[in-house]
């Protein structure tokens, strides 16, 4: 019973219930009590996910209005410099809040099973190359080297192109963010055991062993010392979204890291 309760209460299997033994002994009463508790938990989780989705959706419209107003104000030639700086900072914060709401909405829809994937057969080389181009711009600005290695033959997978691009770009952006100036980020695509595999490795300061089990948790962030001092903290949702995208495609995502040696994320996707 203990093993079954542990499996049910992982947050994704609350719809399951324990089998209630025949009779009215203490064990059957315990199973009934646990089932009632899990019913209440399930209802609470559903309500929380619905609130998150609804609140994220409702807040997007006013943020869009604010962003449009700030952007119009910035483009006016008569705006004095002392006003322009606060407007630009406001725009950065609005964009950051929009990014957070988009991430919350994505995960809320995923939790409810309403996040659709528009699959098509694509050459994964194109997606990695496209994400890599953006990564190269970020790496150049950050003073970080970038290397992208693609195989000569096509790597065809049946995936949602935009979602897998989001996955690759999130990993590349993270690698650049957590690599000090003068470091290196390497992106490599290949195939292994009937699966397409791509890795994103960096020479950053790495992740402490005690933190590794938490990297895909929502709102989890590593110690602020991992980022460059000029970097603003992220939403803490990027890797959670990466994990959902990989698993929604029947794939996997893993992380290996050693303090002082860098971090490597490995994504495996079934061939289409």
C-alpha cells in the first residue's frame, strides 16, 4: 500500500485510488480515508490549475495594452533622456511578465491535457540550426564561444516544430546564461538506438549534486552565483517546460553536471 500511495501522490496520478480490502478492519478504514484525502487533493489541484490558466489568460490583455503604450511613448522623438530610461526599463519588465504568463499558461494547459502538439515530419537539423543561430548571437554578446555540430544525413522526427525549437532554444539560452565570459557552449545532434539525440553542453561552473534532482521543478532556480552578475534571474519555468515538451513527444531529457566542470543536457526523441 505504501508503494501505491507514493506512486499516486506524485502529483500526476491523483485520479487513481487504492483498492479497499474486504471487511471493516483498520486497513480498509485507512484505505478509505486515504482515498477521501486524495479526492480532496485532486479537486484542489484541478482548481489551482484552472485558476493559473484563467489568471494567466486574463492578465495577458492588460499587459499587451501596457506594452503597446510604452512602445509608442519610446518612439516619440520629443521624449527626454531622463524619461526614456524608465520607459525602457518598464518595457523590459512587461516583456518579462509576458514571458512568465506564457510559461504558466503553457504548463497549466499541459497539466489539463489541453496543450496540443501539431506534429509533422521534420529534419531536426533545421530546428537545431535555427535555434543555434539565435544562440550564437546571445553567445557573442556574452563573450562565450558557440559550436554547433550537425550530422551530414537527415535526422527525421515527427514533432511539433515550434515546441521542439522552444526546447532547444531554452537549453541553449540557459547554457549561455550560466557560462562565464570566455567559456564555451557546444550543441551536437546525432542518433542512438533508434532515437534522435541532441546535447547542449557548457563549461560553466556546474550544478551542485544536491541541486540536480530539482532542476526540472517549477520555479526552482540554482544559486544566484551561477549566473553572471549582469543577468536578471529567469522565471524558473524554462526547464519545466523543456521536460514537458520532451516527454509529450515520447522522449526524455537528462542532465549531468559537476561543479567546476560544466553542465550537459541530453534530449532523446523517437524517430518519426
